[in-house]
C-alpha cells in the first residue's frame, strides 16, 4: 500500500509491504515493482531482504500450544478439510519427517489401536499433542481414522 498515488519530483512517499514468512527460514528477498510515469524509467524494482530466524521456535513449548492462535496458521489451518496423506503432509510431516521423531514407516509397524490412541490423546512428556476435538485438538474421529488408515496401510 502506498501513502499517495501522486508524488511531485523530489517528493517522498511511503510504501507498506507485508511478507508472509510462514514456513520460511533464513535469508529471503521480496521484490516490489513500482510503476511511474517517468518517461525514462517507468518501472523501478525495490527489494527488501530479510533473515528469518524462526522466532516462533525460540522457546520450548508444551504440546497443546500448537493449536493456539500464534501457531495454528502453520500447524493446523493448512490441514483443514483434508484427510489421509494430504492431512498428514499439512499437520504431521513437519515433525515426522525423517528427523528425530518416528517416521511414517516407523509408525506403520504399530497396531492400529496404539496409533489411534497416540493421535487422539498425544504422547506424554513429548511435544506430540492430542489431536482429537475432545482433547482440544482440531481433528474429528473421521480425520483421525483417515490418518490411521494411511499409516497402517
Ligand atoms: C511460520 C510457521 C510456523 C509457526 C507460526 C509455528 N510453527 Fe512450529 N513448526 C513449523 C515447522 C515448519 C516445523 C518443523 C521444522 C522445525 O522444527 O522448525 C515446526 C515444528 C514445531 C515443533 C517441533 C520441533 C521442535 O522445535 O521441537 C514444535 C514443538 C512446534 N513447531 C511448536 C510450535 C508452537 C508452540 C508454535 C506457536 C507458538 C509454532 N510452532 C508456530 C512451523 C511453524
Ligand atoms: C510438534 C511436533 C509433532 C506434530 C505436529 C505431530 N507429532 Fe506425532 N509425535 C511427536 C513426538 C515428539 C512424538 C513422540 C516421539 C516419537 O514417537 O517419535 C510423536 C509420536 C507420534 C506417534 C507415536 C509413534 C510411536 O511409534 O510411538 C504417532 C502415531 C504420531 N505421533 C502421529 C502423528 C500424527 C498422525 C500427526 C498429525 C496429526 C502428528 N503425529 C503430529 C511430534 C509431533
């Protein structure tokens, strides 16, 4: 958003720029193209450089906190209306992707009832929250069943 659509030669203006940094980390650049009636240089490109240090994860968190307002944009909202693999990719993969936590393949060796309970209620003393609505989570029984089907396929 620009402070004015008309600037006289030499006059200064302000442009507000917002950048969606969800899921981004490290150095990124956003470019803004400004079109003017300057006959010599009608378009000017400005760039804003930033280094995202992932402020959301500077502290240690208790499991259920990822369902809160500050966190759901990345941890919950992208999985809305999804099921199975699409839901897993949106809500689960960030923690269960070949890192220190159990992978999809590792989970697939566990019995369905064990998986269902872990997903519904969470895992004590870890950052794995209980995902079922009755435990304050965003998923209903059907969503959870679609995940159990995916994992134990
Ligand atoms: C900008 C998007 C984004 C936001 C906002 C966000 N997260 Fe995350 N979170 C991620 C991603 C991506 C991962 C997986 C990679 C990583 O560990 O950074 C992750 C991983 C995690 C993990 C597991 C890894 C670890 O650090 O132990 C926890 C716990 C977590 N987030 C909690 C939260 C909480 C609590 C909030 C809100 C205060 C939050 N996140 C907000 C994107 C986000
Ligand atoms: C904030 C990170 C995080 C997110 C998001 C997350 N988990 Fe977990 N999950 C963990 C941690 C940590 C554990 C306990 C350590 C382990 O088993 O790897 C765990 C454990 C589990 C277990 C038990 C695994 C076992 O073999 O004992 C299952 C099943 C599971 N998670 C499924 C899911 C599903 C499905 C989702 C998405 C709805 C999900 N997790 C989202 C962190 C997370």
